[in-house]
């Protein structure tokens, strides 16, 4: 969405509107922050999935699912209330931890 890009990724917004039509759709935006924003959820889900196995073994599946739900809700709230890019990335990390715990 344009309003989202304008607020959090202004350089990507500018690049998007200055792109010339091309058949190459790979790596159009050279933005490390956009890459971090996108991959933070997947990386944290992987780490949490691996760590959740010991939590499940020690505390049980129910507690692990409750922890995952609490992580997910916190991440959703943080993303919904985000005022800056660091809040978006922290929210995505929490969402990833929630997904990783729930997958366990």
C-alpha cells in the first residue's frame, strides 16, 4: 500500500514510482531494511520452533501454545500501533516467535 510505503519505507516508495517497465522482477528494491522487515518473521519462527521443543518437553504443549498465543497477540498489537520501523520489526519478531511456538 502506498500509504504504508510512504510512512515506513520512503526510499522504496520512491523507487517503485520511478521504475521503468521491465521483464526482470527480481530484486527491484535494494533496501536492507525492507529485507529485514520481510525476513524477521521467518527467522524468529525458525528459532522459536527449535527452542519450543525444549519448552514443550519441560512445560507441556498447553503452556507452549499459550506462550505462542501471547507472543502472537503482542506482536499483532505492536504492529498495529507501530509508529516507526523498529516497532514493525520487533512486532514481526514477536509474531514469528508466536508462530514458532504454535507450530511446535
